[in-house]
C-alpha cells in the first residue's frame, strides 16, 4: 500500500492553509485531494470583495484570496490531485480515493486533515410547500451558475433566508439587471453580517422582512410567484398575513451544514450543535491523528479565521507526525451557558496546549450590552463587555497557557453570556 | 448640524458609526480603526463602492473572469459601470491584476481582473 505522511481532504481555503501549515512545520510528504477541477474551493465563486483584511491587510475578492494560497502551494511544490473524490477514511487512517486515471486507490496516511467544507441546507430540508417547479435554487448554486458558468439565473427574485450568501446574491442579481423583490427571514434577526445588510440590501433599496417565511411556491413548470407570511414567536405562519410576489426565481439562503460523511466513516465523534467533529485544542478529533479545520469543523463567518485555524491544524498534524505517542492527557471540557451555543475546541489539555489557544463560538440570539464571561470552575477569569452579539457573527476568546498554572485542579471551563 | 448613524462596511466587524456633519467639519464616532473614520467621512460626503462582477472571456478554460473596480467608484455610477462591464469581452489569457478597462464609465477607476483564466 502506498503511504503519505499527511493527506489533506479538500483543496479549499482550509485544506490549502492546512497543507501550507504542515509544510512550513517540516512535513514534506503531503497530498491534497480535491474533487473539483481546480483548487480554491468556494472562494472561486465568491467574486465579491471583503476577504483578507486580517491575513493580508488588504481587501481582496475570493478568487484573489484563493490565488495567493494556490500560488504558495505551487511554489513550495505541495502535491495535489484534482478531480479526485475521497470515498472512505478508516479509523486507522487508510484513505480510499477515486479518480479517472488511477481508479480506486487506498493509501495509508500518517495523519489526516479533514477540510471538506460545508453544504447549503437544501429545499428538501426546509419543508417548503408547493410543487417542484424550476427556478428554486440554493443561493450558492445560483452564485456558481452566474459567476463561474455564465448562466442567467432569473429576472424577478425572492430570497428566503438572510445568510451572507443570500445577501451577496441579492446585490449580485440586482447588478446583473434582475429585480430582487424581497428577502424574507424566518428569525427576528438576520443571519448575515451587518455590513452585508448595508451594502447588499440597503444600497439597492431591497426590503428585508424579518419573522417571515415562504408559505407557497406557485407555478408547475417554472416558478411564477412566491407567497410569504409573517410568523409568530413560535415561527408558525400567521394566517391573513400572506403577501404574494410575482417572480421567476426563489433563492434559498437558509444555513450551511458541515459535510461530515467521511468523518463518520473514520469514526470521528461529531458535535450535535455544530454538526462538525468534536476537537481538542490541537484541532484533533476523537480519532488520533485525524485533524480538522474550516467549515467542516464549524461554519465560519470569515475566511481569514478559516486560514488561521487551518494553519494551526497543519502545524499540529506535523507535531503529531514527529511524536505521535503522548502520555495519557488531561482534557478539560469547555461548557457553554446563557446563550453561548457551542465552543471549538470542546476540550483543552492544560499541559500540552500551545501558549495561547483561540476558542471560537457563536451565540444563539441577539444580545445587546451584555458581557462574555470566562470561568475556570467557579472563578471568574475574564469579563469582556460586548455592545452587540449576534448568531451571524463568530466570537472568540484567547486562553493563555499561563492562566492554567494558577488552577492546577481545574475540572471545567465555562463561557457564559451575562449582564 | 446633521448626525447620521451608519454601519461601517469596511470590514466584517461592522462598527456602528455616528457621523456628524457641521458645515465643512465631519466628525466620526464609534469607529475602531482609521478605515472606519475614512468610511464615515466619505459616506456622508461622496460615498464610493467597489463593484465586483465578471466579464465574458473568449478562448479561455472558463467562460468568465471575475473583475473589480480599482479604486472604488462613486456610488451613483454603479449601474453605468455595470453597463460597461456587460458590454465588454476579454480574450484569454487573462491574468489577475490585469487592467481590462481603463477609466471605466468615466469614473477615473480601472476595471481589473481578479482571476487568471488560461487559454483553452
């Protein structure tokens, strides 16, 4: 059986940065496996700007951001295979992939980094009533069709869901001459970044209707209209509030789901909240030597954070390859309370952790003038005032290793939202 | 004197700005960086945007090359710029950073490719 020190599954922003992180840390025998015909992943279709302010201190578009990483991968000679689907990963890190040149191949990896990204929540998962006419797209599918494949998507558009891709597509379609009638959002707040509400909706006078959902899709061959209704506090449509918009297209921007079929086959334990693997502070999953990063781990709001996280995953995989056997470790669990939905990582090893570990998380509601409070057992360690926190934006706290020295008997770390 | 409440769009943090215009004087509060200061001042005097789109490419491995305006264009010129973008076709190869249209729609800004499209 062929062997590789490190196999990276996925050649998007996470996979590229992870491979580079490992390469910089001294791993030479790396293979990136990518199913598309080019590296860069979803950044290829994200032609809008706003990427790279943290990483490169300048504002780039998605393809430009991807190209910088791809160029580096080429310069350093990190091997990659395109048109290649990973079919299976075993718990002992045998990776089976398929492509048209080699057929099905199984290789033994010293370490694996899972960087498969996420999928859009499809129509079937939303329980939308009505027929199945043409003209209903997830926002990202429409984005790919328009920005990469030169297909027109529609002329009169209703968008359900105010995730960032939906907002970006509202602007994109408007620029291409379509009329975006309305963006309907089930929740009483937007799932997207504030800046996107401003520059994608407000700039073009596109209304955002919060606490609204689609209650009928009209048309049999092609969408002819969409009815939206206001919903009550239990997200149930309120009879009598129906408004029907004539349109030929319905875009769905209703959330992203980490794609973890391969993680499951590897026996990786998944979080029920994030849909991604549970990880320790090394971004290592429950299966030793299997690391993960990017949107397959948890859905990020910024690619810059993905790159940073992925680079650490690559460095940690390199560390694992140098010295895979560590003595039994103490893993301190992180708990979230009072509005914090999850944390990544889920555990921290106070002995082997890096000097600083970034804990990322999201809140489950919009909070104004609250504080994020970090506890080691019952001791308040830090209190950070926050003007606004929203589910659409990721939060983070950085934990320093030296703090742990003062708490040798620590049994739990808690992050809470408090007044 | 007029005060406007804005959300900065210069980065994903989206700072809430209070911009006060008093004749020639514009003051910006709530920004966390110099870019926010600049955004607040420009937004109440002469708002600008980066337009991103794509142009058709002939003879390339992809049918489209993504593009952006450099520097930002006046906000009211967005649709003039889009008309110019839609009526333009580039021939492969196209290189990231290549100027495709100079002084697009009379804005003084250039249209620059943001991806490389190799020849087929």
